[in-house]
C-alpha cells in the first residue's frame, strides 16, 4: 500500500467523524462565503471538503512500520521530519538480484551463495558504517537531466557516465539474526527479467562500478561489457514492448481518473455506525503476495542464507541499495525481502504517539480518544516544534539529487486545517502471510 493510499483511508474515517466535525463545518462556512470566481477556480474533483492531511516522508509499499502523518496546519511541520534519523529492520536474502533490489522485482541474475557465512557478512558490514556516498537503486535512479534512464537505453544511447550519489550516515548497523540455508521461508521472485532489462541493468551497474572504483576495467570485464552492449543493441528494437515493465506502476499513474469519484462522507452524527471500509484505492495493492512456502523452491539445494539487520540512518538512505550492495560485498548477490521502519524522529513503533491502523476500522469510539490525545500532545509542544535527532546536523545530501519515486517528499492532500502531527504504523497486506506478531496496522 502506498503512503498516499494510507492518507485516503484515514480521510475516509476522519471526514464524517464527530472529532473533526467542527473543522469540517468551519470550512463549509468559509466556502459558502467565497466569491463565484473563486469557486469556479477550484479544480474539478476537489470541491468536496476533506480533512487536510500529509505525510512526513514516504514509506516503501513493501515496508511496515512508522508513517508520520500531519493533520491541518500540522502539515506545515512535515518538512522537518525529512531531516531526522530513522531506524529500520530489514531481511537480506542472498544469492540473486532483481531490477527493484527487492523480492517484488524480476530476477536479473543468480549467483553462488554457498560460501557466505555470518562472520563474512559481519565483516562486510564494517564498510557501511559511518558516512559514505550511496548509489540510488536502479529503479530510483530513473531520471537524469529530466530524462528517465531507460529512455537512453530505448533510444540506443549510452547511459551518462555520472549518476548522482547521496551522502548518507549510518550511525548504527547490527546483524540481529542469521538464518542458515533451509531455516527460513524467504524466497526469490519467480519472474525472470528479459534480455533487454538485463542489458539495461548491466549498463547502469557498469556506470556505478566505474564511479565507485575510479579504476579501469580488467580485460575480462571489458570483454563482458562489450558483449553486454552488443546484446543490448540486438534487443533495443524490441524495447518498446518491454519498457513499460521497467517502471513500477507507471501506467497506473498515467491513467485518467475515469472511475466514479469519491462521494464526500459528511454525516458524522453521534451515534452512527462507523463508516464502511473504504474500497481499495489505486495504491492499495502494489505488492504481490509473498511466495507460498509450500510451493516448489527456486533452488535445488537448501537455498541461500538470509540475515536480519537493524540500522539507524540519515534521511535519503536507500535500504534496498544497502541490501544490493551487501550482496556484492560478499561476492554474491542479494535483495531486500522484508523492511520495517521502527522509528522516525521521536515516533517509535508501539509508542504512545503511534496509532494502530486496525483501530480505525473499529470505529470512532476506539480511535477518536487516541487521536485527540495525540493532537493535544503535539499542540502542547507548539506548532513549530521539530523532531529531535542527534545526527540531524550531520546529514549530508548530494548536490545533484536523483529524481526518484522513492525519495522522501512530504505529501499533502487538500482539505481543512487542524493542528497536529501524528504517526501511524502501516502494514502491507501482502506481508501478513509471513508476519505473525501483529494484525495489519499503520
């Protein structure tokens, strides 16, 4: 589920509620006093009155954990949450890499994994602690000078030699659990990438290697690179039929909103039943179900090892890039199999300022008191309060940030105003099959 869909689902419950009724009524009165010209200037589809909400940094659709939401004037403080540190827990699955660097993508290559041990991984982690320049994921580094990278491949042009990196700072990096082969249920995806997609990935990886090492390739590497470029030339004529698959959910974003528009739910009278569950939005089912552990495994032996790793990082850090790079560091490949954001700034998973998403479906009698307490707590600190972060001043951003769908940008949905920032714990439905500790939450 996307972060934007989380907001839409929350608005579905907040809009008709008694808690936000005074704010909705005030906005209704304000609009009734507007001039005809101003009313005409309102964009089609945005005339319905909603609680104004935004998020303080997107959360990967694959991920669970803390998602900070701002309500009303609280959305003006969301920018500050992009600067704070975050804590993640991820599961790294070795032996294969995908075009998205996680279990959702297509297999680009499979590599040996029998040699990978826990001591080897712990030694490799040392190189990721502290400050370094991180290369964004293949999918996230899609645009350069306003042009998607896959367009260069589509037109048969070489990929530019410089891809903007990000300065990141990893203050904590710890291997929590080591899963020996055959002791875990994580699986590689079953879909294989096309030759065109592999060729595109190889070009990007070559640029990355050149930039990170600043060394000439060996004769063997030059030969492999030449072959990859020839393969690319052979398949570039067929790029048109493959390129749409390169960008995740790209077509959905281009489609016009031809479905029935949401009906404003403005009743909100006390004593009414909770609003019906919202229909799944366009951002609800972005992640496919995890592979069935009872099905045939994609390997003939016990399979690859996996590791659960916790990290505290600065803004702009790509966990999936870390997983991908860790695989290369141990002379293999790897992908991100799970991800949970357990903390962002002062908001900690399970804390008093976090609301379980499942509580929304239980009705206003359950969630209203919690939300009101969060509103009061935030307002008592003052509107301009910013999250405290010991490493915030140490953050180092790239002077040429890569345009990315995964980049953390505060998102806001139009509506009325009410001072508050709060945090919701989000859980992707597709992960519920192999997560047994909690019900679906935000």
